[in-house]
């Protein structure tokens, strides 16, 4: 038979450990805040936990970029900052989660995640999810998503 006092002490110890882990996880997310600057210095982005954009700054160098290049630079810098924030969370969570299923899931999300960065430091968007292929042109059976019934 189990000693109820020992059971309770063990339960309280496990509860304390769970609380410490929860606090560590909250701290990891708070400290995942990351600032990134574009290679040309025209854009500075700060992202918080979960990749939330907290600030976007354009420096005077942004005036020299055309609107297409500026838009791409903003998006690339945001993605870079989001990936770095996710990596910070992963690095912080590794000691907490160990190498079990929880860490494998987190690593998979980071790797798949927000963007893929190649060794040159440029950011590449992940491929779009597969969708329904467009019907061939001139297909008489295509009713443009409308019902044949009126």
C-alpha cells in the first residue's frame, strides 16, 4: 500500500516542476523578441513571440528603393526576423522539452515554419499549399464554380 504522505509529497514535487516548466516556457516566448535589419539597412523589423510584428522602421535608405524592391525587402526582413524568433524559442525550449516528441514537433514547425533561409541569408517563401487545379481552357464541363441548375 502506498503511503499517502509520500504520495502527496511526490505529487507536490511534480506540480512544482510543472509550474517551473510553465514559467520557463512563458519566459522563452517573452524573450523570443527579435530585431532584424535588411542587408542594405533600409528596413528594421522587430517581431515578438509567435512572429507577431511589433515594429517596422524604414530608414532614409528606403527612399532610394523602388516600391517593388522596398516591398520585397520589407517582407524578406520580416520573414528573417520571424525565423530568428522561432529559432530562439527552439533553443530555449530544448533543455525544457529534451529530445522527445514535443521537441520534435517544435523543430518541425520551425523548419517548415514561416520561411526558409538559404546560406546566403536571403529568404525564400515556402511553396504554397496544393490547391485544386484550374480546369483546362475551353472545358465545356466547367461552370465556373456555379451550379448547372438555376
